[in-house]
C-alpha cells in the first residue's frame, strides 16, 4: 500500500535559527565597529582641540638623552627612533636571557621538589614559597639595594680568572670580538650550528623509520666542529680578538660590562619566574601515570633513563601551555626595570615622552611592541605544543 509523504513545511525566515544567528552576528559586529569608530573619532577630536600631535615625525629628531647601557651603538645625537630600538634591544636581552635561565633553574627546582631526598625537597619548597609570596618589585629592590649595591668599590674589585672584575659598577668581562675577517668565521659557525641541527633531526627520523643505527650524535657533533674549524682557517686564523677590561682612572674601560641594574633585574626576574616554572614542572611530572614509570623500571631502565625517555616527554604536553604564560609574564614584568634604573623599552619610552612631549604615540608604540613580543612568543611555543600533543586516530 502506497504511503503519501507530505512535504516538510518550510520554516519562516523569522523563526529559522540559522538566519537569526547570522543576523545577530551581523548586528553585533555593526554595533562594535560603530562603537570603536565613535571612540576613535572622539579621541582624534579631543587631541586636535588640545593641540596634541599624533604624528610620528618626531622619531627622526635627535633624542638628546644618554642611555647608560645598550647592546647596540648609541649616542645622544641619534634619533628618538634609534633610542626606542636600543630600549627594545635591552628588553629583548634581559627577557631572552631570563627565559633561558628561569627555564633551567625552574626545571631543576621542580625536580628537587619531587626528590626523595628530604633536604633537597625542603630547600626547593622554601625557594618556591619565598619567591611566590613576595611581589616582584620588592624582590628587585632586595637584589638591587641589598646585594648588588653592597659590592666593593672599583679599586677593591673582586678579581676572577679571565680576567673578570666585579664591583659596585657592574661585572666587567674579557670578551671575544670579531676582527675584519671574523665575518667569515661567524658565517661558518652559524652554518655549522644549523646543519648540525638539521642532520640530527634527519638522522633520527631515518633511524626511527628503518631501525638502523645512523650515528646521529657523532655526525652532528662532527659537523658542529668541522665547519667552524674550516671557517677559522678561511678567515686567516685570527677571526677573534680579546677585549680585556683595563682600569683607567676611577673605572674600567673596554671589555664587556654588565651593570648592577641589569644584574639585579636579571636575577630578580629569573628567580621569581623560576619559582612558578618549578610548580608547573612538578604538576606536569605528577600528571604522568605511575604505571609508565613502573613499566619502564621493569624493563631495566635506570632512573635517569626513565626521567629522560618516559616521564619528561609525556610531562611536556602538560607543562608547555602554562609555561607559555610564564614566559609572557617574564617579558612584561621586565618593564619594572624602571624602578631600579635599567633603561629598557618602557624606561626609554618614558624619557622620550618627557623629551618629545608625544605621550600618546609613544604609549601606543610601547603597547604595540609588547603585544607583538607576546604574540611571537605564543606563536613559537604553540607550534611546539601542537607537535608534541597526542594524535588521535
């Protein structure tokens, strides 16, 4: 018996959820865009009424103020734009160095926190609790005024092999610098580093696919040694010269100087962030199932092998997301350098505002720069995070 199927009744547009959802999104977008336009137009109108310039032409004008410590050449006759780049370079220097040191220290303290040794575990706990419960600004003051400002005078400098001199003005290091032909050696050195990393990854992948020994460690180390050695001879055998600090008058000249302000900021950021990283590492390791560890020990792996081959690779999947936040916090917390006199991006921006009288453009530049740094850091670490996550099949 044939059954008559009635056609489905068409839903009216005003009751269709698809159309209603699209209409709501369009309407909300129009409202948000209109609100932003209204705020921007009002802001521009107010600045015009008060005679506040929003142009960036001042960046090409002479800055006229010194920067006590810079990683790139600078003098007061250079432009505001150059001073801003110097501040950015100083921020990157302390941030990148702090991230590396805080990662190493935090990882070690996190492992010590889980150690079966009572003394190691309690010392790690004390370190973590001390740094997590003190504001970073207070910690910076403790390091700067309580430690680095108590170092001996220049004439009574502490001398280490190198020679290296430590005094109240900073740490003066004997530092290698490139000669005229040093660029050739530097190119071979960078090329050797890149090729050794590529060889390491390629040979490991071949070993995993074929099961054959590829001697990836020996090959990579050989490349890392051979190419710089070739570059050394290609540059004439003298690509470097040692810049030795020498006491002249009341201070040291030449060499590499790390100021007490830089030292206090770096140590403060490193120890403060390392305490949080240690807790991230501890929680990540404890998230690994104990059965994994027991199975690894059952097949004869040592404690170090269990940690390196079983626990850490799985824990990294838990560690990386909160670790990204700690790296971002360290970069942004570096702006507290203003409190102890280290001229980073924010400090240079503040002086630029006083000199050029361009508060709004400078603050926009500073905010945009910190935003870009944070996005780049998140982007790089998120790529690594996606690579180490489990792939469901």
